[in-house]
């Protein structure tokens, strides 16, 4: 057995206990050094877990293909294991903790025989931040260990931060035989523990991310009076040097990474958008009574398809080196390709499954949920406050889904309660980021449906209560980049052009631009938006911003079904907001507005 690089007896004895169960051939404690990274990479290459790309064109970059039956988060196999079912609430799968431990112990027994057990200590958040959390993930996947090295502050730094404390998240992970019938992602919020088995992919396996930084953290946040949210954080600097920060919650594969790395179009020369985070934000009340945001991650696990030098140049530069590509397509000479890359598909490729692929094939060459894992430092637009232990103060919170109808391009809520109502009813068409049907509208409150680690009604109450904790709160907005016209095409050009909407949001937050009051909230008047140089028809912009009363009447019916599902803990204030809006819609229809 390896020498144990810690005097923390809580940690050492827990690792020992897990090793006794898993029965690995050897135990490797990750120290996070670059020597270790190259050693693990070599091991991964030798065992074909990683395939090197052409190192001249793609220095430090590797390709990984996952098991074809293991390509996304599995929400139906994700469990919140609280003492009672009510604590997990109606939106989570629940398993009795005793039963869950027993079931997974059975699968773990001997699961690492003949293999290496990696012990991965990590910090979520800047190592010197009082808000950061330490976790230790035990895994049998070298791919997971390498990804954790990019996505978190990993190794020695975490052991130092932990010291002799017993307060760390205990994460156990085994790919085992990667069998979907024996795949479980179990969270034990009361024990600060996560047990995951049967998947080696993304949010199922990199336990610091969705499991700790959202599900477990949201539970802790409620008890401690803060928020753990599925949000990007961006910095906007105006030409005259004013710096503002906003955080935005969009469901998986709905535009967070793109918005966080956006490059403003021509008429916004002199504006600088920088990235603080692209997926997760921990929000706390701080200095000046403002809400402050910290990004707990150190890397990006981003959607590859659709990424190119036009839509997201900063992402393209972020993945030029030291990046792991999962489930993209590649060429025989070590290049990579995906749908929506700048260049057309080459005549021949090796598709994400490793099979020969010919241009014109009806099959996708890259998996729709193919991903890059890239270190945050690679991002040319990284904010220097991305590492700030106290985070950044927010002027606005933005919520947005993928809706081809109904939701206007942008609107500002009347107040915190109304904004919480709008966010709590956020609807979005499902994407390939989770297994299951794609393109079905589902309610995804605050883009957190799959990530709330406790009862959803109680979570919404916590959001409402946060108002009285924040003396100087951010303003709350809704956006929708994905509305479609009769021709099935997006009405709004999106990506960098979203700057036009962001500018209005910033000006509204600082109280210096007009708006028009509508039944839904404040909408920009056309003259409030800078649309200079935008090559689209005014009618399309009007259609993107339209509030269609007929659509809203059915929307509100569907919202009621959602609220009914939430049951006893559903806050009355949100029901009242919905009822009030329905009355406004009915009155407006009556007068034929
Ligand atoms: P996760 O990593 O799953 O949380 O996704 P994300 O929310 O970070 O989404 P991301 O920015 O990776 O975008 C997902 C997909 O939406 C990509 O295919 C993008 O090209 C596309 N997309 C992003 N922003 C826009 C936009 O403004 N308009 C349109 N039409 N598509 C967009
Ligand atoms: C998401 O689905 O929101 C992701 C990808 O960011 S995963 O890490 O797999 O959850
Ligand atoms: Mn995400």
C-alpha cells in the first residue's frame, strides 16, 4: 500500500475502510503535481483510456471515448438519500440511506480488484477563500482523476486546506462494469457523502461538480443562509471603465459557457466581457449588503458541438492546449472535428464511437453531448477576479431557458418575489446533456431541477427568504435566446449579439434606461436596445419580444400543473404571483390588447 501523505486520521481511516471494500491492487494518493499529471496521462494512454491528438497542433490534448451507453448525466438514476422521502421532495428520486449504502456496498465489494484506487483530494473554490469546501473523491478511473485535476484545485493544496479536520465531502466512485442496470448516483446530504457507481461520465463521475458543488452545497446553503446555483458569472467592463458583474442560470446546454465568454459585436467597441465562471456560482451576502458570487470550479467542462471561432472564439482558444476531448470525432492524423466546427467535415472521420464515418452520413460524427475539459487559465477572457476569495458583487441575476415560443427575448421582473416566481416556473426544452427525450418543455426552476439537493418547495421558500437577507439585492431578469419564427429558425442571432440584451440589463440594474411595463414585467422598448448594425428584420425582433396572450394562458395552465406537483411546501407567494398574472392575462384578452 502507498504511503499516506496526510496525518489526518479521519481521512486516512476512511480511505482505508473504502480500500477494504473495493480491494484494489494499489492505492494512489493524487498530489496534483505536473509530474503526476504526465505520469497518469502516460498510464491512460498505455491503457487506451486516452488517445493523444497530434501534439504539434494540439499540445497536451487527448481524446477519450466513453462507453457508448454512458454519455450524459442520468437523472433517473440520481438519488437524494435523506432520512425521509419528504426531505428529498417530489422532484428528486429518493432512496432510504440504509438501503442505498447497502445496495452500493454490494456493488463496490471487490469492484477495484486488480486495479488502482485513486484518492483525489480537492477544493471547490479558491483555496484561500473562507467559503471553499474540501472534498475527497476515491475513484478507479484515471480519466476521472485527470479531469478532477483540471476542474478543481486538486492534490496537496486540498490536504493543506483540510489539515486535521473531519469536515470534508466523502466521495466514492467506481465505474465498476459500467452497467446501466447497476448505475446509481447517490447523495447523502446529512453525511456530506456521495456514492456513485456504474458511470464514468461528467456530472455522474466528477463528484466535485454537480454532486458536491450543487446538490450537497444547495443543502448546506439552505441551512447556512446562502445559495448554490447553476449559474455562470461574468464581468462586464464599459468603455469608460465601469465594471459590473452578473450571474445567469440557464439549464444544461442552454448557453452558459457561451454567454460567459461572449465577445461583444462592433457597435460595442471598448466593452470587455470576462469570465468568472461558466457553470456554478456560490452566492453569499457580503460587503455593501450585496450578493457576492464565487466560482467553485477551476476548469470548464463544456459542450463541444456548435463551438467555433464565430460563436465562441474564447472557448476555441481555451481548448487549444491541455484539453481532454470526450466523444468528439477525430481524423486518422490526430485532429478533432464536431458538428458546428468552423470547417466542413472532412471526407472521412472516426466517429465518437470509434467507427469509420463518411461525409454525408446521417449519423452524427460527434456525440451531441461531447465535451471539452479545459483549464480556466487557458481562457484569454478570464477575469482576474475568478480567483478572488471573496468573489464578485452582482448587479443582476438572469434566468433563461430554451423556448421556441412564449418567452420574450428579455424582461425584468417587478421585484424579488416576482423574479423568484418567474425563475421558479422557468421552462426549457430538454437537451442531450441528460439522457432521455430531447426537445420536451419541462419546468426547471432556476435551471436547478436536477441539482436541488432537497425538497423543491423548501428551496423556493429559501429563495423568497433570501430577499430579507440581502440589503442591496441584484435585479432579476428573464431571457430567451431560442425563440423561433414560423420557418423554424431562431429569431434572435444570439451569441455575441446577446451583448445588446446584456447592455439593457446592466443599464436597468444601474437605473438609467427606459422600459415599458407589460403584464409580464418590464420589457425594453425597441429604442431602449442598441440594435445598430444588426442584420435582421425588425419584425423578427418584434416577434422575439412578443408577449402572446394566448400562449400565456396555456403557459399558466402548465405552470399550475408544475406548482401542483410541488405539493405542501410550495410557497403561497408564488401561487399568488401566478394567479395574479393569470388575471392580468384574462383582463388583457378581454379588452383585446
Ligand atoms: P452545460 O455545460 O451543459 O451546462 O451547457 P451551457 O449552458 O454552458 O451551454 P453552452 O454555452 O455550452 O451552449 C450549448 C449549446 O447552445 C451549444 O450548441 C451552443 O452553440 C448553443 N448556444 C449557446 N448560446 C446560444 C445563443 O445565444 N443562441 C443560440 N441559437 N444557440 C446558442
Ligand atoms: C450539465 O449538464 O449541466 C453539465 C454537464 O455541466 S455535467 O457535468 O455532465 O453535468
Ligand atoms: Mn452545466
